[in-house]
């Protein structure tokens, strides 16, 4: 830095040959005496050493020589004043650089050093050079610190005995700020410590030395231009600025504890994808941070990120967070689905294993399994090549024997399936831009409390969130948006799934899901599904709809509350049961559906909002509460809100227990399901037997199993209007469909009865 160059600052005094009228014998301020015409000063044009100089006879105790031009004093400017002097005769004096520090009005500025170090002249004819550096900063090397000074008048002093004659060469003033440039800058350059930057030489040791210097001086580490190969893990505990880039082995980590964010890692490696991988790698080791911030950046990713491979770990149980950015898939073949077909054998005795798997080495872990008797969202959890077996995420309901299976391995932006256990990993405020090229997230095989907050899943090709094992245990999905890549397709043709679940205790809350094949396919129990809006409609007339939520464990112990269930339905199945016929286990139940909005439009009449689909015989409903819901249809006339899909088997209605359908609102639905249901029956003709019809309103058009209350409203009379005081008894499960109740009186009676009938046995 040189202000004479960069700002045109005038620093250099004129030569003595131009006249002595600008050289003062006083302080140099305007009006002070000059050497022009002075008896003790003369210009010597022919000195053999100086080629023109000032000859001066020392007559004062301190003989001053000051240039009367104002020398500027600026913050950050370092000036060196230099004079070359030789003694000619007489007493030998001392010489030093000196000056007058002035305010803007040329008054003296007090409290500062006004002279540099003195040098004694000891030999006649010997040239002695004296100099001093003037600056506002009191740094080492500064002789005259002038903080706050506006300008100065500088030159030299002769001190010591009088009577000596000296000659002074032209005085120079130069900008030497560059001497302090390294101290003034806030960075340490790795090249100053031996880094080569040729992409081959291992610069690890040089980076360590430069890092230590930066840490000790509180400065930033500058990685200047070049490609610096770092052969081992490098921790940088100082801020870093990248002009060049790094290359590192895959297993070597860059741990930037002061720049732990995505933009810094992208700059470090000159690549968005590699920068993201290296940042994630560091997150799971030591960085003194629990969060990797993408800083709102859009990241273009060329290939899936295998998190276990990237980090070199298969177990992690400390909270880690990635947040605040957009990750977008670049359309390349690396995202293509891998599909393999193989023959294998299944036995319910090993419910989660396929044996004798042909071509087993080519079946990828994490592949979805399809074939006869395979439920929805079954995945390969593990593979044993030597044994020829595959471990599945769920049992198969009807696949006993040997058959051909298809295995599809989808590609995910972030694939965590290589972790045996990954606990407390969180993603927040991230958009996964899949562009119908790939899926978004594949969870670990084990690990509780994976958390998603405020994320957007934009057009995943197949899946948004996949669980191939139990990495979904206790999963939290809150305030997320799921946008389908299949929006233009008919609902029945869509195959995408937003979420699948294998384990327990999942919370799905406040999410928006638009036109997927399904919102969630959920095994496991104890789920909380609240305040979501999932819409799966299309523009068809007389249309078909798919289930928005599939509960695949019969005794699900789940609450579905406050949701907007839009052009889809809830389906309850046992499709993961290897022996799906009822055999004294818990059957369908443990389900509470409360205060939801159900809406459907333009659908076929067979549509139902709540459907049970048994995959084996003998099952029943035990513990189902459906209250406070609104069921509404538009341009459609479904017969009822509830139904049974009897493709494989029907329910055993004679075993229903604790089934409550109450306080629901129905619009555009002919049969309004209710249990307990209260009927006002008018018997106008006296008879000993009264038949009470339920009109198919009991849940799932089930049996009239219990009369829980009976009262006569008004007087009961006989044929001649005589008063009847006897009471009837009730017979339940009457009629062809067992959905009627028969009241039998001691004698012929007419009147009005109010009766409460249940489709279950609450006792």
C-alpha cells in the first residue's frame, strides 16, 4: 500500500537546488525564519557525494532544519523521513530526524515525540544516514507516534557542540506502510508457512503452522489461490477465507470450528455437492457445533448422499441438526432406480426373512419388495450373501412358498440407511427439490426420535420419507409440505408415498400433503396424527380414491385428530400379519378418530371414508371411537361413511366390542352411522312382537348386539285402548342381516318406544 501511488499524495520535499526559501531554521510553520540568504547556510552544487546539497554551520544549541511544506498525518499511513549527512570541519555534532506536530491551524500538538534517535558524527567526510518513521500508531518500529496530529513540518536537528560545518543531502519522505502490511491485515496466508498449492504436495503441516499463527494472533486464515492437497484430517480453530480450494481423501475431515456452515465448505472444495458431504462429515465428528447451517443456499446435488459412507460411521446417538437451505437433484443417471427380479422362498415361521434368494448379491439393501402376498411398503432391511437370505422390514401376509419377487432400490437425496443406529438427527427448514428425479429421505435401520420441522418435499419421484427398519421410532414430522410429482395423474394411478412407518410412537402434525398416492403407510402403534391436511383428489368425474392413511397394524393404538382428510380415506388393515386369520390376538381396534373434517367430491358411490380391510378371516372391531367428525360430500352420493373391504375376508360382526360412533355430522350421505344409536319407534297396531329396524346405521352395517336403554314415551295401550303396565323383553341380532331388535310384550300392545341400540357388546 502506497498512498503516493494510490491517492496521489504529495510527500517528497523539493531539492535544495530549488532554493532555500522553503527550508526553515524554526519550526517550519508559516512565517518562521528561513535559510534563504542566511549567513550560516549555502547551497553547494558540486559536492562529489551528494550532487548538490545544503552546507550548514551549526550556531545554535539545537540547529533546526524544517521543510515548510505540510506533511500529512493520516490513520494507517506510515512515513519514513531520511537524511544523509557528513561532517566537513569543526566540532562534530549529533544528527536526528525531527519535526513539529501541528493541529489543523498550525498550532502545536502537544504530548507527542518530536524527534527520532540521534546519531553522532565521528569522522569528517563519512556519510551518515539517519531516519525516523512517523505514524499515528505506536507500533514497534515507529519512532515518532503522532496519534491525532493533523500534519507536521519535518526535517532534522543538529545537537551537541557548535562551530561545526556539515553538508546535508536532499531530505526524502516516503510511504513505508507496506512494512506493516502483514500486521495491519487481519489474515495469515498459508503460503507464507510453506503451503505449495499444486494439488499434489501434502500441505497439511503448512496449514497447521499457519492455523497456529492465526489463532495466536486472532486473525483469519487465508487460503490463497491454488489447489491445496490435505492428506489427513484438519481442524481449523480460526476463521478461514478461501481464494483457493482444498483436495482431501474421502476419509479425511475438514473441521472448521469458526466457519461451520455450508457456504464455507462449498468454497473450501469448490463444489456444492462435495462441500455438503464434507460439512455433514464434520458435523458427526468434532466441530464444537451441533448444527450445520446451509445459510439459505441452493445446493445442486449430482448424486445421492450416503450419510454412513460419508461420515465413516454406522452408529451415532448425539443430537445433530441440518437446517436452512434448498437441496436440489441434478438430472443425471446417478438417480436412476435399480430394479432386480429374483426367486425366493418365504415361510411364516421366519416372518421377516426370504430364503434361497437367487442372485442375492445383486439385491440392494433398502429395496422395496413387491410380489404376490406382499403388503405395501415392505423393504429389504439387511442382506446375508453367504446364507442367501434377505431380512425384511415387515412380514408378508400371503406369500408362503417360492415365487419371483421384484426389488426396487429408489435413490434418495439423503440416504441414512447405512446407519445401524442414528438417534436424534434433525432436519429443519430445508426444501428437498426432487424434480421427479429421485426420492428425498431414507431413514436409518434403527434409532429413535428422527425429527423434521418446516421442510418442503417438492415432487419426489417415488417417496418423500422411507423407513426400511425402525429408524422411524418416535419420529416427529411437523409443519412440513409434501408436493407430489403425480398431481396431473388420476388418483388411482398414483404410486408415490409421502411417509412409511415400521416402528411406534410417530407424530405427524400440521403437515400439508398434496396429491400423493398415499400420505402415510403406518405399521407400529401409539401414533399421533393431528392437524394435517392431506388432499388426494383429481379432476375426474365418478372418480376412484385411494387411502390417505393406511394403518397396517390391527390394534394400532392411534389417535387421528383435527385433520382435514380431503378426497381420501382412512384404511385399517393387517397386511403385515404372516398368519392373517384371527388366532386369539388383538384384532382391529385401539383407534380414535375425532374432530376431523372429511370431504370428498365426484366419487363413485362405493366410496367410504373409514375402511377396514382384513387380510384373513375371523377378525372384528374391538376399541374404535369415531366422534365429532364432519363427513361431507360434493357431487357424490356414497351410501355411508364406513365400510369393509372384503377382498380377502369379512369381519366377524358378532364379536364387536367398544365401538363408539357418536356426535358426527353428515352431509350428502344417506346412511348416518351411529352407535349407540337411539331410535323412536311408533307401533300403531297393537302386537306382542315389535320389530325395530336400525336401517343399516350401525358401524360397518354390523349386528344389533346390545339394547342399552328402553323407555316408553307416553302411555302404552292395548287394542281397546286399555293401559299396559307390563314391560317387554328385547331380542337382539334379529332379521336376515342381524341388524334388527325384536321387543316381545306379554300381550298385544301399541305405543311409542325410545330404544338405544349398540352394534357392539360393551361388557
